[in-house]
C-alpha cells in the first residue's frame, strides 16, 4: 500500500510503501520538545521503516536540523525550507525507523494513532484518547 504525502507548499512530495497500514505506528507525544517544534499541544508522528520512505519531489527544499533533545539524544529533523512544514524526525537510537509528521500525509486517518507518550506532560485541558496505549514517559 502506498501512503503519499508532502509539505504545505507542495514543493516536497514523498511516498511511503508499506505491506499494510498496521506496519506503521502512529502516536501522540506530549513532551515539551514536540510542543516546541510543532507549535501545537502535542506532536503526532507515524513510525515507519526508513526503507519504506522515498522523496519523490523537492529534495533540494529539505533542510535538516540536528540538536540534543535535552536528554542526551541527538534528534534529527527535516522540514521544508520554503513553507516550514515539519516532515520527519528520528533520534540517534531509532535504528532503521523514522517518524513522519502525521499531518503531512495526504490521508492521515489511514494511519490512526496506537498510543500516547509523555502523558505526564499532557496539557490539562486535553482528555486522554480512549482505547490506545498510554505511557507517562518514553520508556516504562
Ligand atoms: Zn513546503
Ligand atoms: Zn515528544
């Protein structure tokens, strides 16, 4: 199955090829880092194998940014240098996986969330999403 997506200004386009939607793991993250980078109350990303992701258009518009996440892990992020859309991120310990920013998918609801991370940092006005896993931090 193919899951196409791209940035807001449409200069960058990508395609994810997976056996089925279950091969992706979408999750919300309430950590401060995700709030800052996305400008929202939480980040939503879909974890997919690196090999399933191909940029089909606009490679030259991709800016890469790397910074310590505050806990000693180097976090790599890519975004569009024209419109600023975040595209993907992965930590130095992510292995062969990358995390696609959910809203950049053309049809995000094809890959619905399976869990929430850093619930200890959840904004107090936001209720828990039912019937998915909940972790207070990344690892428990
Ligand atoms: Zn763009
Ligand atoms: Zn986070």
